[in-house]
């Protein structure tokens, strides 16, 4: 009997094997905000998560860092915002965090786990709800 | 001129699975009954998986091809008599996801030990049946060697005590455990080659386990000569691996991933590197008993076929 679905593990954003890409080289611009698909089922398990996409019938495992990024994809945050959030948790510099976040967002996009959102930030990749942006508004 | 006797139907209640074997081939009917007679039901069983086995092509009175239908659908056409039993088993398995949506069905062996359900999930060749047989001989109770049937509402593992199918490579294990196989003869099972069947009730009269909550999920892999080891695995990873071996993720009564997530939440999950069978079983017994019962007396076969 065949297994009914194909399942995959999304690579952790900070793993050595994760492909890295320079900021902004994906299909989205630096000002794009990211929103996770509403129809994806999420089960949090010991700080990690199991995602299930009902249309592609794929399941994906997120590690703790990936789950943090996934949670931050609420339609208001840009990649820059999410990278900023990671800086408060991990001892990495902003360019590294941004590369890792964008790489992971590419992965989420490739698996159709993100919804399209409208752009809403300036060319720096800092969105309107970013502390830096709020400070200059 | 057709000398074919009329088909007769026998009913079997194999744990939560009901099967009706309908065949005019008396030799096959006897063969099946010899393996499953403790589970035979005198009364017809409603909603049974009905397997029709009949000769499809004859030449000079000799059957050249058989035909196996399940619930009215054609499934297999084996050419040899000793292929029939494995194909009938396979045909019943194939039908379960359709007829039993109240169970999430995993390609895994399942056992019960003192009320705790244990799932051994892995690909073919990972040693699921061998482990099930060896643990059964050491006092564990048998649920199934090919399926973990998880009730979607209660999340309990349920028994489907089909005969344990052992590949030829498991012969020395059976010999060491002192277990006998069903009627001795070999059956031919597709790519697995020649297999034999072990009737769990011939190992011990109380061999069949009761419904039990899943307390352990084990992913075994076998390596000859390896030191048996257990490595904890995260629950998300375990759920993903169970997803890979699920037969009816989309056709069971509840969303399959919800069931899997709940199952792993209540279980401890490990990868097992299995090696020498007694050491491997002792390691598993240490795990499920918390180290309080590492030497379970081995039970030898009670009934010789």
C-alpha cells in the first residue's frame, strides 16, 4: 500500500546546510510583509511544530527557530522585522539573521505555506510597525 | 462441464477486524481455518471485509490462475496455490482504510505491555515483525505485526491479531525462540519472497493484547551485530515520521494530523537501533518498565503444528 502523502521537514533556518541567499534576492521585495496561510493546521509539540497543509497534503516539521519565524509571519512583519526579533534571542548579527530569515521564508513560500500580502514598508525593509520606523514617523 | 463446488463463506473476528472468506476451494478454506480457527465466528458477521477466492482459469482440471476480489472489487490474480494466503491477507489489509474510517491506520507493528501500547513504525525490512515475535515470546501481548490501529476518538491502540508474517531471514530467530510456524510450509508473498506465518495464539494462549493507550512510539532499524540503542526523538519529528507511514490520513473520521499530534503528546518517542534480539528486547523492557523488569522469562511455543 502506498503512503497517502509526502511529508517533509523544513530545514531549520540556522542549520549549516540551509541555503543562504542575500537579502532581497527572492521574489519578494524587502518591504514585503509575510502572513502564514490560515488553512494550515499547526500542532505545537515540545517547542517545535507540525504543520499540515490541507491542499498539498504535506506535513512539515518546524524546529524552535522556524516556529518563531512562522509565528512572526502575521501579515504585519517584514523579513527585517523578523530578523530583528531573532537578534533578541540569538547572538547573531543583523545581516546573518536577515539571510537566514529570507532563506527560510523562501522555503515557506516554496511549500506554499505563506499567503500573499500587500507591501507596506519602505526600501529599507523596515515596516511601519518596526520600532525604528515608529521612532521616525 | 463445471465440477466446481459452490462457494462457502467463513467468518472471522480478528480483533476489531471482521473478515468473510468466500471460496469454493476447500483446500484454501481449510488452510485459512487452520491458521485462524480461534477467531472463527459461527454467526455471520455484519460489515465484514468479504474476500472472494476462486479459480479463474483451468486447464485439464488444474487451476492455472486464481482470482481474489475484495468487497466485490478485483484485487489479485495469483498463479500458485501457495500465494493465495499471503494475497488474501494483503487484500484484507488493503480494504481496511476504506471500511474502518474510525481508525487511523499506520504501517507499524503494535504490542501491549502491562496496559501500555507500543508502536513500532518503520519501513519494510526494519524488523517490525521480528521484534513483535520476539517480544511476544517474552511475555508481551500482541496487537498486530503490520498495522497500528488507533481509534480516532479514544486514541487507543486496538488489536488486529493477524498471523505474524516472517520472511525467510527470520528463520533463525524463530528457531532460537523455539517458535513453530503455521503448518510448516512456505508461502510466496510478492517481493518479500517466501514467508511463513506464526499464529500468536500458538505462542501463548493469552497472546492477544487489549486496547491500550499509546505510551511509546519506537522507530526501529536493524543492523546486524549492532549494539542495541534507544535515542529519544522529538515529538514533532515523531509525528512527521508517523505521517509518512499512515495509510488513511485523509479518510479517517478525524483529521489524521490531529490524531497523530495527540498520540505523540501522550507518548515517549525513540529511535531504536536493534541488534542481537535478546539484548534488543531487554532494552525495550527496561524502557517500558522503567528498568524494573529487565529479565522477563521467555515463553516457548505451547502448541506444535
